[in-house]
C-alpha cells in the first residue's frame, strides 16, 4: 500500500450486481411466502359462483363479507351451528388460565433454581429438561388415565393442567436463564435486608423481569392457541378449542365445500397469534436475546 | 481488653470435594477494623459471606455479639453489608433502597424516616434521595450502598471489595470516607480487599489469607515489617520485597550467598541457627546505595536501570546473582552499569527458612 490515493471503504453503487441479487432473492422469497395468504384473503371475499370460475389469484369482482359472517356465526360442526365463535370462546377460556398458571409456576421454578439452590436442584432441573425431549404421543394415553383418575378428564381444567405441565420445561429454562443473568449480589443484599423467598421474588425480581415475562406470554399464547392435539384428545366436542373446530368445519365431508367460508375460518383462527406477533415483535426478540446470553 | 464482637471458631467450608476454608479461627474485638487481604480465590470473600449468613458452612461456629449465629438468617445477625457491585435495587429510589430492610423489619414509618435522614446526612446523599440508582455516579451509588448498611443501625459492617469498581481518584476519596465513618460510628468492620494500600491504610489488624487459611493476623506495621512467612512478605509491599536465596552460616550469625557474607548482627528475630537453605528478605527502602564496600554489611551490585516515580525513585540492580530493587531519593540518578555497594539494614530484615517458608 502506498500513502497516496483515496481512503476509506470502496464506494458502492446502489444498483450493483450484488444488490440486485440480494434484493431480488429477498423479494422472490417474500412473494413466495405471501402468496398463500393472498389466495386465502381473496377467496374469503368471493362468493361461491366466482370461486367456481377458477383463477384463484384474481381479486374478487364482487366483494362479500358473507363468508366471514358464516364462518364466525353460522357454520356447522356436528349438531352445533353457531360457527367458530364457540371455539373462539373455548380457546379463550383455555388460554387465559393456562398462560397465567404456567408462567406463574415456571417463573417461581426458575427463581428457586437459581437463587435458592437446594439439594438435588440440578437433578430436578435435568429431569425437567429431559421431559421436553420425550415425544408427546408417548404420554397421551397415560395422561388420559391420570386425568380420568383425578376426575377432570374431558373438562376445561384438565386441559389447562396439561398445558401448564407441558409448558414447564421450556418456560423454566427461559426463566432460569434470565434470573441467573441478574446480579447475584442483589439477591444477597435483599437477604441481608431481611426479605424472604416471596418478598425477594415479588419486590426485587419481578420488577426487573418484564422482558422475559413478555417473551413467556408470547410463547404460551401462540403455543396454546395453536394446539390441536391436546385439545382434541382431552376435551369434549362442546369444549373443543378453535383449532379443533376449524378442522371439523374444513374437513366436513357432507355438502358442498365452501372454500370461501373455510378460508375465512382459517384466517379468523390465525388472527390471535398474528396480532400477538405484530404487537410485541420487538420485545419478543429482545427477550429471547436476553435469556440467551447466559446459560 | 475490649469485648469480642465476632468470633469464628474452627470454621470449615467445603464446596463438594474442594475445601475453601480450613478450620479457620478469627476473633474480632468490638470497634475493630479488620481487613481480610489476599489474592483472588484465597477465600476472603467466602469468609465474609459465611459471616453474613449467605453461605451455609460445613463445620464450626460463628458468634456475633455473644450470640451463636451459625444458623441464623442474614437479617438476624446484626450485620450490614456493602457489595462490590453496589447491588442497589434498580427499580427503587435511593430512599426506597435505604428503607427496604427497615420495612421488611416492620419498623414504624416515623422511625424509618428518621434513620434515612440521619444516614443521608452522614453520607451527604440528601439531595439524591428521590433519584433512582441508574441516575447516580459510581461514587454516589457506593455511598447509598453504605447507607443501606448504616440505616440498619447494626454493630457489624461487612464490606466486600467496596471500592474495586471505582476509578483511582474516587477510590482514595471513599477510602478516607470509610475511615472517617469508622472513627465516627466506632462499629466493628470487616473489610475484604485485594488492594494492599486499602488494607494498610484502613485496618487496625490485617488478616492475610491464602488457600483458605489465615497466614498472618496482625497490625499493618507488623505485617509489613515482620511478615510471618514468604507469602506474606511477597504479597505485601509495592514494589515487593527483595528475596536473596542463600544459607545461614557461622552458627546462624551470618548469611551467605554466592560468596558474599552478611553479618546477621542486629537481626531482631533472635537466634537464627545454621540452615543450608535460607531466604533473606529486604525491602527496597531498607537498603542503601554506598560507594565503598564494608565487609559483612554490604553486597556488591551493578545498576541496571532506574524508575523515577515522582516522590522517589526505584533503582534495579544485579547483586550477587539476584535482581534487587532499592528505593532512593528521586534526585539521585545512577548511571547504568555503575558498580556500587548495597548496605543492608539488618534490623529491618527478615530471614525465612527456605523449606518451611516460615520466618525465623
């Protein structure tokens, strides 16, 4: 290198071959992934005659919201003809207690595992994490028996219990990692200040843990909302969550396939996780990163 | 003899198979300022955490103020603790931080206000009371941390390297402040540090630790002038002590290395005895550079370089096969390669047995 000549990074042209390649690929991939959504939205806004004409990519000539109304309030599953609304409210009733209960227990678990180490706490944690590697299918039937013996098989609370238990490994791991990233001396200072197990948890730890709680809420809301397997196995038809009901509407073999209603129903079901992601996307990334720094 | 404030009896702590503290005994008098000094991993912070009740000990007893607190909760031991990282509760204001412990003890609000006001006055943090720790500087944070121990109105203060996170200037300011605080409150203080300046300036007595064992427990001047073993001698003092490896001869009346013989006359340790392997420890300020040899009292040396340090200057020499440093007035400049003699002040010297590393 000589001392003469221009310095700094080499200036780049905006329309360089590299950029065209990069943005071209990105654009193509996004279109590829957005296409199904486009088809769904368009189909859900068409009437059946228009759908029969083919051309699934074309926007509707005559926009109608009738399929959405039907999906929400009139579609039949089995003997009930009150649409997805029943499933929606079932899902909400399953979701809220499951999310609250699982996060409450898991956060206390993580806190205790980090700060109040007891004899065998490492073994306890290992067993808990090991649980998350066992396929759900293996445990399906034993849990049916357990719930039956407890007398809550087929009830809402039975399903809430199942969701709480199956959320435990990943949530405990999440909280444990987060709490172990908080300075240990804070905990010591609080103990010298005479605070006990719960006082430290509520007064010191909780106020510092908002990001990780948001992450846990997102994980649980989307996970439990999207659950199909547990919902169909552990509840009865009148308590089926939205996903199960959606399946029953879409896969019904009687009558004409109402594609527009099916599409509207699917979009309605996916709306909740979608909204959660849009509202909290940034916090979600931040929280995941915060929990990942220290293990 | 004043009353005993803290008494540690045969304290042992094991982490699994690792022994961190080994049957350690320590008695601290009331109002005494004890500094636990040692390199990283020597067990000094561990000992402090045991005193605070933050670590469960394996064996032994801890007594504070005549009470056996071995298994008492930290808050029941009558201690206040200051941490290296300040450990202030980030979501609370300074006032909240100071009163958190008092609220846990269900103290009436009027009493809490009184104590917070007093601590704020002593530490001059009154204007900061409604700020959060995030809006404070490092020095202010550490004051608040000290205040949190102060409001508890306890007999024993425990400091866990409280100044290590501060810059040099603030460190020396707060050091003076802690000393002033001690003379005002007259509490018992146990102070952990790896900084020997802090130890020498603050302590009534220093406990030098290594490997979970107290090597020497004595007043700073004694530790400095009469280190109990080679480790203490080498750890205390900057620049560190010169060590000459040789032997004691003539029935313990002289020290010989590489053909140079030094008379041990005036050595305060008493009879040394003949040892085939011994170490003579000489601090840089206890050596004098002279021009002419005096048999039995000087070592021939060659100047290697000098380091002016402001108030004085440190001269490095090659003497009798060993590298030595001598502290001289800064005006005295010595040319490199100059041949001089080092006169030894034997009354200030230390002789160690090379095998046991103990002072003789």
